[in-house]
C-alpha cells in the first residue's frame, strides 16, 4: 500500500520531451511522428524487447482490504510487474457494492500523472465511485497501451493489455467491494484508444466507455454486447486529429478518425443514424461545445459525441500548464459528463 504521487513538475517534463516536435507546423512527416511516437510509442517500445504477451498472473502477498484514500498496488502478469493506483472515495462502505472507473493514461504518461491530468479523484469523492489508474508498459517513463491497430511484427511484439485489465479487475474484487455490473473505462489519447479496445474485447465486464482525444485503433469485430460510448474530441486537436489522419497512413498501424470511430459504434449498437444534437456551452462562451446523441439501440446503448470547437488534445474542464496540447474547454466538465453518462448503464 502507498500514496499516489501527484507531481506537478510532470508538466515541464512533458513539455521538454514533446514541445520541439509539437510546435512545428503539422505537415505529413510531423503527423507520422505524432501518430507513431506520441500515440503508440512504437519504435522506442518494441526495440527494448519488453513486450511479450502475458501468460498468467499472481497477486501480491500483501493482499489487504483497501480503505478510503490512495493506494499504490502491483500485480505480476506473466514475467512483468505491473503497477496501478486505486483511489477509494471518502465515505466508502465495504459492505456496499461500489462502481469502478478505470482511467487510462495517454502515451508517455503513467497512472499517477493521470490522477493529476484528470482531477477524477475529486469527482470520485463527490459521487462515490472507485477510480483505478493502471500504468502501461514501455522503456523508462515512456509508457503506452497496446490499443490495437498494429500490423505484422509490431502486433506480435506487444503486451496483452486487455488481459492485464481483466486480471487487475479480478484482483480488485478481492480488495474492495466492486459492483461488477457497474465497471467503466475512460481514457486520454492512447488511453482512450485502449478504452475502445476494452469495449470490443472485454464487453462482458465493461459496462460503458468514455474516450477523450483518442480514436479507434482496432477493428470492432463482434463485441459480446452493445457498449454505450461517450467520445470527447477537440476540433483543433493536432495530436489525434478530429478528421481522418493527415497524409498517408503508416504501413505498420491503422487509425480511424473521430466520425468513423463514432459511426462504427452507432452501427454496431444498432442506433438510429439520425442523431439528436444539443449545445452544452452557453451564449457568449469562448468555446462552443456541442453534443450529438445517437439513440434507438434495442439494448439502450447510446453513442454520444461531444465536440469542442477549437479544442486541443486536452481533458475538458481541466486547464493544464502544457500549452502545446492546445486549448481546453472550461465551460464543461468531462468528469461530470462522463459520470452522468456512466450512471445510466449497468451490465445485465
């Protein structure tokens, strides 16, 4: 057990890493770099030979029930020690099944950085759900998720992160009283892409997802059930563009644009393709925010797109000192909207 480390110098660390790249004009070559390194972390990760598929898992011996607060945990998956942070809300009652939200970080981040990036702990305390911040894998501090979309040997060399989340959830049920019908996933950028993959491959355990600034990087296949989706995206996001990827697609990976990602789930869930649109922002706000809701699914699994006009690669409601990510909407709260959406859904 331990306490999550919320380090504000992370902002300058990220800026030093990526600002020389991200402040350049977004031409085709720059776009390729952004897609390959910032989103997937491909070239640096696969070259380190760390990414062998997980085979089995064992739980830490210090397997004690968790109380309110922040707890740093580890789980052995195959030959790899994986880390995650659990935030148990104030007023948690171990006798009462409690919903869980997985919050998946973006490329180059980790679980503790996601705590700071989203501010979800405050929402957790106010609404009474548990938040789990897992960390991806990679060289040093540059961690990513295997969100899919990789081709050839790149696909074969990546970690099975779906299995990691499955095993983590198994362990979590031994530590806190999990409402297993109300387990959700949200994520930023590469983490948003990973939440899409969980909806495809772990739909029997994930009730709904909310990607932020991350599009689909995997084929939808045939999920075991219709999965409700709420997608947030800035129209001026230059890291994961709102429209189709700029320039020719890399030969080792595939990515969908925002509209393609959303419509893929509209069709899969059986929603009416005529959406209901409303405006979340108010007259006079600096940034206009619109919400497009596709409903009519026989299973009631809506698909929602929240578009932030002029918004960058950011978490709506949070203003971070990382200018190259672009503008962030302060007139809405992704945290509040995500939880409002999640509350509508549970596994049957």
